């Protein structure tokens, strides 16, 4: 059985410190990279759809491997997520990732599962062992790489 994760995009970007800075487009791309790098979908059969509020953007309807990005266009991301669950052939195979209680109650009533942002990103926050016996989280590793990139590449 494959699962389909529906992510409340801005709900996640605002709760993951390593990607919650910079321009809006950087946050969006940071979330896509974070999910892809940490393989947060679990099984290779699972897919991820990130839903952002707003109009067409740089990442609109992008399919990047197993991650799809869509914008709500004229409705809230919350409404779009609810619509996607309602239109699904089998809502029991959908896991909605959001800390928004309204979304959680609505999609659960439709038969979908819910997952908090913390539980979804927990795999990425587990400690990893790096050279010299230092332990850092994947989130910290991303943050360090981003800072070094900004320093060395002098983004303007």
C-alpha cells in the first residue's frame, strides 16, 4: 500500500528553523530540498504533495522526483488540502501533515490520517555521526551548509 503525504507548505516552513529565513521562494525551495534530502516519504512507493497558499510561483506544479508542489490559486491551502482529500479515491491512504487543528479535524472526518510537523520531520532531526565523533542533527548540518554557501558564494 502506497501512501500520499499532503503537506501544508507554509505550516512546515514556519516550524523548521533551518528553512525559515530568507525570501519566500528560498523557504519554499528549502522545504522541497529538506524533504528530498531526508527522504521523509518513507517507502519508495509513497509520494509527497506540498500545498502552498497563493498564486503561480517558481515552483508551481513542479514535480521533482517523488515530490509535487502546487499552489492553492484563489483558495487557501487549507481548503485545497481538504478538497484533495475529499476527491481522493481512497482517503485512508492519505496522510496530511499540518499542525493546523482545523485541517486535522476536517481531513480526519473524511478518513485521512494526520501527522504533526514534529512527527513528520523527526527522522531528519535524529543525530548522525560525522567525522571526529561529533554528533549533529540533519537540520544543523543543513544550516551549516547554507551558511557556508552564503559566505563563500556571496549571494546578492
